[in-house]
C-alpha cells in the first residue's frame, strides 16, 4: 500500500511539473516578453527568448528530481540524483548562454563601433561560434568535474588536439586570420575596384576563407585571404580624383610666341573647365625632344567614375586641338631628316 502511494506521488509530481511548465510558458514568459517589448533596447527581449526553452526544461528536470526524491531511495541513489540535477542545471545554463551568444557578439560589435573601432558584420558569426565553443568546453569540463573525472587531463588533451588540428589546418587558419586583418584594416569594401599584382576587378564578397572578385572579363575569382594580405592592393574606388597627364609634342618650327600662347591658353582652359580639379594644374614647356618641343600637361578630373573621366579627358583633348589650330601650331610626329651627300 505504501509503495502504491509513493508511485502515485511520483506521477503526481511529474504531472504538476508539466502543468507548471505550461502555465509558466503561457503566463510568466508571455508577460515578460510583452514587458520587454516596451523597452528601448531589445537585449532584455533576447535574454528572455534565450532562457525560454532552458527554463521550461528545468521545470521538467526539477519535477523528475523531486519525484525520485519522494520515493525515499537509498542515500547513494540520492547523491547520484543530486549529481544529475547539478549536471542538468549546468547544461541548461550553457544552453541558454549558447542561445544568447549571437546577441552577445552583436553587443560586442556595437560597443567596439561606439569606441570608433569599425568592424564588419562578418565578425558576428565568427564571434558567435567562438563563444559557443568556449561555453561548450567550459560546461563539459564542469560536468566532468562534477562526476569525478580528471579535468586537467581533459584540458591537456584539448591542448594537444588543438595543436594537431592547427598543424593540419594551418592554411585554413592563415586564411581566417587573413580575413580578420582585411576586415579590421579595411583596405577595400564590397563593390570596390581593386588591383593586385595578380588580379584586377570588383570585390563581390568578403568571407573568412577567401575574397570573391569579379574581373572585367566577368569571371569570378576566389582569392585566399592569406594571399591578399601579403600583396600590395591598389583601391581605385577610393581615389579622390583621376589623373590626366601626357606630353604634347609640337613641331620645332613653332615660334616662341606661339608656344607661349599655347601654354597659357591650355592652362587657362583647364582652370576654367568644370570637370578639372583646380588644386593641381601644370602646363609647362618641358623639354626639347628628338622630333618635337614637348609641353607637359598634368591635372586631375573631379570625377572618379571611369566613363565620366573618359568624357572629361576627351573634352580636354578636343579643346587642346582647337587651341593649337587657332594658333597655327601643328602636332609633331616622330621624324628623321636624312641628308644625302652627292659625290
């Protein structure tokens, strides 16, 4: 009769725990979510969501613990039950922290950005995974210690295993650290036109293993990050202006007056051209070349867009031709004078 009563109490406690779990889910948790939704930050909402499933499971685990304790088992069984409860609590806490790990990583990024340490969003999954691994390792070591296992040996084994893994995956690790360097230094962003000794194109994607670049032939090239960080990178998209520079050769028969007029008018044309940057404009008679008198022209366009740059350069070239034509000056071309000696 006594045993039957104990069994009834055992199942009654479990049923009560299940009922409490449903009440907790429908009333307390829903109330907390409504309350946190009214606050200015979403961190408290994320905390409640992260703890929701572990708390529900805790009610069931604690219900089973109380149910087994009601059976008045021998002392050694009660000690084992206590160990099981502690282990379950550790696992449930780890579960909640893992659920909250993404929010933790996002908060870390926001804090670093507020401190003017700009970091790309691809750090979120990386930091989140790192936090998850750390939580799992810590929870495993605590549970192992609870059951009397040698934690020091476990940690030493992790160290040796980590070393072996690092040696086996050194290229992958190099690419990951390369991705970290690229993300923190920001030599380029998605959409930038970059040029390296081996590649030129537009960046389409930056991941931890590689960077995806679309070449001007519309081919996709996946470049390992460890390769990119060890190469000089020219970012053409971050130019403040584009350069126009060339030598204009005119014939040696050009008079000094015409030459001076051409230099002055070309410079005046560039200064008054809306597409030319006013800070740096050089137009000078530069040198006596083999077949020409060279006028050195050096300036920058306001635009950095390739198409607009070509139009601005074309406009400059046409205006220079107009100036030469107006002054009666001809463009020189490579020539050689041959003297024939008659006998």
